[in-house]
C-alpha cells in the first residue's frame, strides 16, 4: 500500500462538549486519539480538509472518537485493514454488560437479553464506495452514524479491546486511566 492508498483519518470533536480536551496520562483525549491514528498508519487530516475532498479522494475514512482515547493502535490498524479487505463499513464495539430493562412510563419491565446488544466505540471505518454516495457525514453521534451507514452498506462488527471503551465523564476517564495502568502492569 502506498501513501496515496492509505486510509484517511479524522478525530471529530463536534457534539462532545469539552471532554475531548480533558487529560488522560497528561495528554488531551483528542491528542491521544490523534496520535493513535497516525501510529496506525492512517493519514490524519484536520478540519481544513472539506468533506467533498475526502469523498473524492478514493480512500477509506477512519473516524476515531476522542471519547475512546486509549483505543490500541493495533485495533485501529486491524479495522482499517478489515475495511480494505471486505469493502464494508467496519465498526468497533464493546459487548453490553449492564443489565438492561424494558420500561414504560408506568413501570420497569422485563430484563432484555443483552447477548445481541453492542455499545459502539471506535473506530468507524467507511469504505470509499460508501463515502462517494454520501452528501454529508454527521460524526457528532456515532450510534446514529452507524445506523445510517447500515442502511447503505454491509457492516462488519469488530469487538474492541477493553481499553477502547468510551468515556462519558471525568469519572469514566479516571476508571479508563486506572484500567490502562493495570493492563500495562500485567503486560510486564
């Protein structure tokens, strides 16, 4: 694969409030996510590049959510390679482990079988053929984006490692940082 064939990468911050600028291991989440994209061999671009330029590039687009800042480089590279091999949209996910209940306005109902439930994490990789057919790309809500892409193309789901989990607030961020330290300690 030549440099011109490598996927493009983007770390969108729209719709995420100020959390992408919080720190994890001394770096902002957006900086950590951007570093991982580059290390995965993906050509990172910024907001000065228009969506039309991306769409006409003939390259896949890897979207890496900064709220999944510690997604391993190898997992990002695997997702990009899977997109290239299959021509499908590739989506990182984590299994849902929380208890999920059906509810109505009046009551809390039965427990939902979570074996088929997925929590979308990062990345979402969009192949060139799918990009070419899009007028716009709203990256502010990955689950909504994936739902839209699933109406247009095949989706391949890749189970993401634990460090790929999404953070919702500073408490989640502290938990993720602790998990990364524990995994680093167990790897030595």
